C-alpha cells in the first residue's frame, strides 16, 4: 500500500486505540527490516506470516543501561557451527514482547559478536523467534527466551511493554555483520513518521471528544448569543473555549497535512520514475521526518491536555475517556528517539552538516508558494515569506554559532525544530486555504472551516515563531559550559 494511504488509515487505528495499534505497528516495522535486509530464505519464511497477522514482530534495541546510546549495548551473539547464533542478554521496554494474539513472535534483536568493535560499529541484527520455525514453516520448539516482567505504565495500557531475557536463544543474522544499526535505521526512519501519525490520531480523537462535549455542556452566559434556550449557554459559546478548540483543530489538520506530504515523499523516494525526483524526495523526507515525529508529538501532549481542559473537572475522570488520550500521548515524545534527539538530528545532521542545503530546498519550496499562483495571490503570502526569512536567519545564526561553541546546537535544537515545524504548518495551511478559496463559491462548510481555521492559525499560532526567534538568538554559553554546580 502506498505510504500516504497506509498512514492515513493508521492514524484512524491510533485514534481508536494507540496501545493496541502498536501490535500491527511493530509487526510492520519488523516486516520492513526483513524486507530490506533479509535474504531470500528469511523473506520467504517470515514476510508472508507477518503480513497475514499469524506472526507478530518486535524490535529489541533498548537495554537497562543503553537507551539513546545504543553503542553501550551488551547483548551477545555467539556463532554456532550450524550458522545460527546463541543470543544472550536482557532487553527492556519491548513493545509487544510477549502476547497471545499471534502464534509466534519474531524478535529482531540488536547484539554484539564476540570480536565486534566497541560502540555502534560493532552491532549486528538477529532474527530470534519465540518458537523456532519447523519444516514447511510450522512451529517447532520454544526458543530460550522469556518475558521477565511487564511494565506498569502511565498510558498505552493496551500494549504489553516487556523485559525480555534471551538465554542462549537461537537467532539468525539479519543483514551484514556489524551493520545492524544501519539495517534498523531503514525501519526507524519509516517508524518515526508513523509515531508522528500516532500523535495526530490521538490529538484528533481528543479534539472530537472535546468538541462534542463543548456543544452539550451548558455553563454561564456568553456576552452575545443568537438564540438562547435554558438557563445557560453551551460552553462552545465562550471565546476561550473556542480558542482552545480552534487551536486543536489547527494543529490536528496542519500536522496531518504535513505527515501526509512526508508520506508522499516516501512513496516518491521508493517508487518515483525520475531519479532526480527520487533524490529530491529523499532529501526533503530526511528533513521532514524529525519534524513529523517531534513537533506532532509535542503538540499531541499540548492538545490532548487542552481537550481535557474543555471538559473541566470531568476531563480528569476516567469514565469520560479524554484523560486516556493525554496519558497515551505522553510516550510519543519519549520513544522512537526522544524529541531532544530528533531535534539534534534536524539541526545537527540535516542543517549544520550540509551547511543548510537540505533546509534551503525546503524553504525554497515554501517561499515559492508565497508567490502569486495561477489563480491569484496567496492570502497568506506575507506571513509565509516572513516566517521563511526568519527561519533562514535562524539557520544562518546557528551555523555561525556552532562553529564557535560546541554546545550551541544542543541548546538551540528544540526551539529550532519548533520554529521549522511552524514553517511547515504555515505552508500546509496556506495550501489548504488556497484550495478552499478556489472552492469558496460552493459555500461548502468544509471549505469555510478550512479558511477560517487557516486565518486562526496565521493570526494566533504562527506568531509563536517571533518568540522562538528571540530565544534562538540568545547566547547559551553561560549555562551550557562548565559543571553547572549551581543547579
Ligand atoms: C512504553 C515504551 C515502549 C517502548 N518500546 C520499545 C521497543 O519496542 N523496543 C525498544 O528497543 N525500545 C522501546 N522503548 C524504549 C525507548 O525507545 C527508550 O526509552 C528511548 O529510546 C529513550 O531511551 P531511555 O529511556 O534510556 O532514555 P535516555 O537515553 O537515558 O535519555 C534520557 C534523556 O536524556 C536525553 N539524552 C540522552 N542522550 C542525549 C544526548 N546525547 N544529547 C542530548 N540529550 C540526550 C534524552 O533526550 C532524554 O530526554 C520503549 C519505551 C517505552 C517507555
């Protein structure tokens, strides 16, 4: 299925239940890894069974002392005479590590060979199934691995997060020796877009609940109201409640448009006919990936909290269902590369490392849209051009500062990502507004809503970029260097 369609659908699964949706989500990730790095025999054995849902997949990277820094991992793989490996070690926080939904669980495990170099260059990837495949792909003996415990978590209770102990479990090398992390990253880049999509599904589910509640719940009198009935007005009549709901709507629809744009880039990168277009799509996708993951997930925490605010105290009560979205949302900025790491990826690898070339390509595309189009000038041309200029200035400043101060990029990464996230959303809203303008004669409420929300976004949310620019211009050396013994 094309990524763009797959992600549009997966967003709905996540809006329904993000914890549960992680089971097929992890299987999809394992599938992608085996499809890109497995040999013909491995692909023939595992892929059809994972695709059909008979077998599930997991990704086993994290260890107690090795989270972000996978170079520290200690799980060992000892070669055996028959070509298989004995895998020994403990992995923690493994999504879907144990369950009885599927006949078998295919664990993809990062481990070190005895002679592996230290750090990330000595990590290989292994297929370690719960049940060893028998002849004809049936199930054989139980492998030497077990779930040690299931975590008690803040959210995503619909998914078992497990400690997995591998005690000389039989595994097979997937891809090349010492290239395990590279094999994993093929999948991880895809997964980062997918977790951004998770965030959007949650935001939308929470927003829909909040909107429904605001229509029903009556409290107080609004200053003006076309028709009044009963002793109080629906809280939707209050300007502050509208502000909260419109903020959620603008972020849900803006991030959705951007995530789908990124998904389309993935399709062009993998299946485009023109090599130049494929290369351009790959550059833009590399830039967009940390933004989709980190900006959408940050907004999901903010927006699910806003949805709870619309419910007042009733939002805090579990029966009303909205608190689950806030609890579920909180994991997304943490896993699949914590947001701080995503932000460093954007600023460090995708901006500083190439002197801003990839970002320039993206900003040129946005600026192009601010120019008059065939069907007339863009209503948001000025704020769009302004925010592009602001982003260019901020990127230049960061490139200059990074040359002088090794901590500067780390200090600026998160505000920088948020600034570029807003550029992306401003572009998406200008594009959606242009379509709505072209259809305005139809008086379709969908297009009216799009235009009104675009105006809200440009007037009320995009101005945050001004304060981000001030933060980014500030010198951080007084708190980034030295021991910080005063904290
Ligand atoms: C519910 C759940 C499900 C999970 N599912 C899986 C799974 O299926 N498979 C799997 O392998 N793992 C899984 N994880 C693990 C998850 O990916 C890790 O928690 C995540 O990678 C962060 O690692 P850590 O928790 O060890 O945090 P740390 O790496 O200890 O990071 C702590 C903080 O320090 C910051 N930090 C760390 N290093 C740096 C640096 N160099 N520069 C700047 N800041 C830094 C981080 O941004 C973070 O804010 C899951 C975790 C949870 C909670």
